[in-house]
């Protein structure tokens, strides 16, 4: 599932300037790399394990 978020976010949370509530569903288990973009520019990535 892919979503697009409109700025501004939901306010400060856990030391971040802004945060967004999200829900993700992965159709297959395994390791997934999630890439984050702002204005089509890559800003980082994380790896998650779906069981």
C-alpha cells in the first residue's frame, strides 16, 4: 500500500518536529526496505521485518 501525505503533519512526537499516523500492510513476509521522499527527493530509508 502506498500513501501520500500533505504537509503540515500532526505536530511534535518523540522528539520529531512533526509526525503522521500511518498503517502499513505487507502481502508477503520478509524484509522490506521503505524509502522516504520529500518533493521527489530521497531523504532516508528503514528496513522492517514483516512476519
